[in-house]
């Protein structure tokens, strides 16, 4: 066994003459333990929020979305798009026509977005999970329905349970002229609300209905705003996206889910790394307490150092003892903290011990998602800081060795 390691282990578990050394070392280890556990838990919770939010957004964000770079609409009835629709790898191919509109109900009005979708939109098996009340129904027995975002429903106080209630949607007339009656410049169509969905602020101001309804409302018999495509499992989406980009040219933008929600991804990442940096600073403070405890240990073991020196121990061996001592204190606290953090995350996943504090229908307890990369990141972060702190302590031990030589 390495001599420095052997002696460091003895020093770690042996009694010290100055009891404050044990106390400071214990506090340092507990600080590292708590900091490591907190890092694991916080990173896992942020992972859980990311997975939950992106899954919710995934109900309305297709895997691939094709939009025009210039203008609001385009004609999808061209050879390439007609052939793309026949691709056997495609799970759903949804033409979408959407525009800002005014929604009125019971003398109340709201400016939102009317989104008309094709039949394939309802193929998403998770779409019903967004429903707060009613049903996600767009057409039944020849009658067309609308599904309202939560923000629309709250602003207008729509009673979706009343099948006789209707909302009115106002859209500017394309060929409107100046007339005495301002209302003549709008197309107005009534529709029955079938349900209310809740996803997030980017979608909750929408009214989703059939594309046939919006074509009449917006006087767009042929053009669409976008094409939303989802593929079967196992499809290489990156390759598909690049292939579509190459073929549609520069007139269209082809976005995956991450590109459709750039701001959301940026916000999640910024918050994650900001919290990580704060907790890392807390860890730095805890780990650098080791310098104090090891400095006191050097003073406590002056006689031992003198004996080792007289037996031929060199500076590297003395340095190694206190470097390994510092690393052992830190790594023990780190591993214990990671294990405790892992245990807490597993319990949170299974039992939802910590609640959100509000009666949310979708998320009751804080979500948790475990990733191996987070555990590796925490371990190497703590180890890196520990190497610096232990290195400083080891250099102080050499200074103590020089003082002992002078005393001798």
C-alpha cells in the first residue's frame, strides 16, 4: 500500500489532540455531502421540468414543421409536397392554417389565434392529456367544433358543458373596402366549443378547429400556413429534416421541435446552469474549509512529521499525506451526498414526496428525471475543487515541515 495513503487513512480516523480538527473536518464533509446531494436533486428536478414541459409542448409541436420564409401562407399542392405526403415513414401529415382573430362570447372579447388543422392532427395519442374539460373533438355528425385554450376560456368564461352555447370568431375580410359599417369589413362565423386544453402560454391563447372552418373564415381555399409532420418511431429525424431542407430550397424553413421552441430551450438551460453555478459556489466554500482543518492537522502532527523526516521521508511523501487526506474527506462527502441525492430522487419519482404547493391538474409533485451525465458532472466538479483545495493544504504542510526543521 502507498505510504502516503496508509498514513492519511490513519490520520482520517484517528483521534486528534485538538478536538476542533475533528469538528472542522466533520463540518467540511457534511457541507460537501449536502452540496453534492443538492446538486444532484436540483439538476434532476430541472430535468424533470424539461421533460414534462417539452412533452406537453410536444402535443402541439410536430417533429418537423415546414413554413414559408416570406409571407404567411403558401400553396401545398405542388409535386414535392404531394409526394412527401405519401412517404411511408410519416405517421401524421397535417396542413395548418392559422391567423390572429377576435373571439367573442357573451359580450366579452379576446384577441387570440385561430388554428385550423387537418384530420391527422388528432392522431396524436397524447392530445387528450391536455384537456381540462370537455373533449378534444373537432367534427362530429357533420358539425364542426372548436377546442379552446385555457387563456381563452378564462378570459371569456366560456361554459363548454353547455352544448347550446357558441362563440363567434371575427377575422378581417381579405378584400375589405371602406364602408359605413365597420363590421362589414369582418367575416364572422359562430362555432360550438367542445373542450378546453392547457399546454403553456405559447398555446393557451389558441382556438383549434378544422381547417375547413378556417378556410371559409380567412377566405383561403387553397393555401396553408404550415405543414406539420410527425414520423413513425425509429425514423432518423435529423436526416429527414436535412433531406427536406435540401429539396424545398431557401423559400421554406424546416424546423424540428427544438428550433420551434428556441426560447423555451434557452430559458430552461439558463436556469439550470445558473442554479448549478450558485450551488457550486456553496460547494467551494464548504470544500475550502478543508484547508483550515488540514492546517490544524499539520500543527497537531508536528512530532509525527519530524519522526517521518528523521526516518528519511521526503517532501513529496509529506505532501502526499495531506493531499490524500483532503481528497478522502471531500470524496467521502461527495459520494455519500450523491447516494443520498439519488435515493431522494427515486423516492420523489415513486411517491411524489414534495408537492408543488398548488392544485395543478397536470403536475402535482415536483417532477424528477435522472441522468447519468448529471452524476458524472457533480462528481468531477467536486473532485476538481477538491484537488485545488487539497493541493493548497499540501503546500502548507511543506511550509510546516520547514518550520519543524528550523525548530530542530
